C-alpha cells in the first residue's frame, strides 16, 4: 500500500459512530491535487477515555513555561502527585552564574504544599503562606511562582491575595498562575496563562542596559539536553547578543529586560507565540519564526535572521559560519545517511517539533509519513492565515486575554528595531519572513497524514498500515511502541541525549537514531500483525 492509498475512514471504522465522526475531523491526509489544506479540528476536548498523550493546563504552565526559569522558585499549591510530575521530568539544563542565588543550585527548584484531605476541607491559604515564608528564609530567591492545581480552583483558595501579602512581607515578586489542570482542553491553556503573567508581571520591568548591536531573544526554547546553548554558540559567533532565552536556562533578571531586544526568534510557535505578539503590540518588537532543528532548516534560519537586519557584514559572517559548520559535520552526516536512507518515521511531539524534525529527518534520508501534535491549534497545522476564522468556544474563553497598548516612551515602530526603512520592513512582512508561520501542512509529504490529539488505537492502526521504522513520541507512547516491535525516541526529554539543534546537534541526533535502528534487540520482538504469520510457520 502506498501513502496515497490510505483510507482514513477505514482506519476509523471500528470506532462507535459518534467517536468516528469526532475523530474524522482531527485527521487530514495531504493531497497536492487539492491545492490547500483541508480544515483540521484542533484545540477541542478529547473524547473521554480514549487514551491520548495530552497533559493538563498545570502541566503546560509549570511543566513547560515557568518551571525552567533558574532563579525563580516554584511552589505547586496542591496534592503531592501534581508536584511529582513537575520535578525533574524534563531535562531543562541551566548554567550556574554569579547572579543565580543561592550560591550554586544546578537545577530548577519546585516545592509543594502537599495538600491533604483536611486542607481541602478547610482551605490551604495559610499553608501556602507558611511555605512561601520558609522558601524565602532558606533560599532567598529573586522571585517566586505559585501554580494552582485542580483542587485549588474547586475549593476557592485565593492565590492572588496570598501572593500580594507575601510580596509585602518579603519585598520580592510573588507571581501566581491560576492554571488549574481542568482549564482549557490541554496543556496549551497553561502556556497561554503563563505567557500572560510573564508579560504582565516580568517583561518590561528591568532597567539594566543590554549591550549589543543586534540583540535577540529566543522564545519557545527550553534547553532540553543543551539545545539553547548550541543555538547561542552559533548566533554569538556570527555577532548577535542573546538577551534572554524563554525559558530554557533563563533567569528572571534577563526576562525583565526582554523588551530591549531588536528581534524575537520564535522556536516553539504554540507555547510562546502569545508573548511574541504581545511584545510586538506593546514594544514594537518584530518576531521571526525559526527552526534550528535540521541542517537545511538551520541554514535557512540563519540567513533569514541576517536578512532581517540587512547588514552586509553580518550576512557575510553568517555565510562563513555556515560554511565552517557544514564542513565539520558533512562527513559524519554522510556516514549516518548510509544507514538511515529510505527509512520512515512517525512524529507525535508537542510544540512545533513534529514539524521541525521533518527537516532533520530528511537531511538523513528519512521521511515522515504521519505527524501530529498533542495540543496544537489549527494555525499550527494550517498556518496563521486561518487565525481569523477560528471560532472561540467555552473552553477558550476560560483563558483571559490581555489587551495591550503601545507603551509610552518605550514603544518603537518595528522597522526601527531592525534599523531599516518602513518600506523594507513591509516587504519582509509581505513576503512571509516576519511575523508569520505557514504551519506543518506545506512540509508534509504528499499522501502523509496529519493527526491531532492522536490516541493509542489510531497509533496502532497507523503503525500496522505504514509499518514505520521508528516513532518519535512522548513517554506515554514510548513503551507501547516497543511492545509493537518498533524502536521509539522519547522526544520530550531526548532519552538523556542531546543537544539536537543546529549542525553539531544534527550529528548527535543522527547517531542516536542510527543506534536505535541498528540494535539487534528489535529482531527478537514479533509485532502484533506478524504474530499470526509466525504461528502459521
């Protein structure tokens, strides 16, 4: 069976009619003859009990966005099970520097109020206030995050009042996030809530000078396995200054000054696009959608950044760095291409990575047949041009929208941030370079499947149809895949590897993928669809 022969309706045939009707809207097959992407259903409630990879609103807020900030302590207000999820489950690496109190902490810090039954009955505000006092006395943080979990919203603890009183007692920012797990339909709601609070309470509060001719912020980069450090190395060698990464290896003191950057680079479109847009409105900061995953994608990204500034010297340095990096990694990449050429993969990863990794896999001679997100919106698949057509539902209205105005005395028109004429800036916007994202659909292979909020049944059916060589997914599907006789790479934390970004990261990724496919262990496992054939023999 070829990719173009796949019948999505047959795939869903065993499902009950109501479920089948729901899930059909979440699956789109790329058809070049159609001309444009069929509308895909996304950011809607999961069918109860269907077993998907999604997380909750709290996971998106604490686990993704605010958790990696290295000089802020985070308190999870709720039962210990929720805090367990957020402690040490992602490899958001951070450097210690002389500005990171206390002396030398090598990981981000998360504490829990450990709500018990009596706290749920009588309220937990006093317990939370006491914990804030304790962590301030012991750790002396620059600022504190308070993250709510499901029971807190149900019993009505007032995090805002507790945070305000604690700020008066201790003289440091105490920022609360009403990110109860049940809000929204997935962790995407938590991203939005975190973006709002970071924008309202942190960005723009700094007064320190940020030196550099070309200052960049990297948004939606979480430094898993050291990804952000590889990005920074490359960009700094070209001549850029990194003001802040949000939020991998980021610090509160740097986030405060993000409004002083000349350009925002957006790596993960879903988790941070809100801040990119709000900074454009409030400060005039333009943003560029980038991808540092994949050799060709990295080259395109570096050239587009240089194009945004239009400095001939910067453009020349960019080409020199590209030439040098290519020369260093090409022999290694060619060696792994011999192993990987012609292999196929599925990619079910959050953020923009299901899209990004298609570029890197193609560099290695592999092709992605099925790809999807856990918590995407339609624009992540179809591109930002569909945003005006997306209708708000009751779940979306749970998330407050910030209505910002240009900041007097600080706002500068976007073209002045880039030190170019208004005409040149308008040309970059019109050509889709700035302030735009085309989504995943254009880069899918013809006949390939885009699937939103995939569940275990659909994954197993698609594996039986396409028989991929490798699946890139999260922890919830990793071992299910292994039992099906397929190697799997856990892409939320890289299975203790990385970095995977830029040129050197591509080599590390190629090595890991080649090792996964070459291990003899998979020959000892019989996939379910092969078992009957084995028994017949």
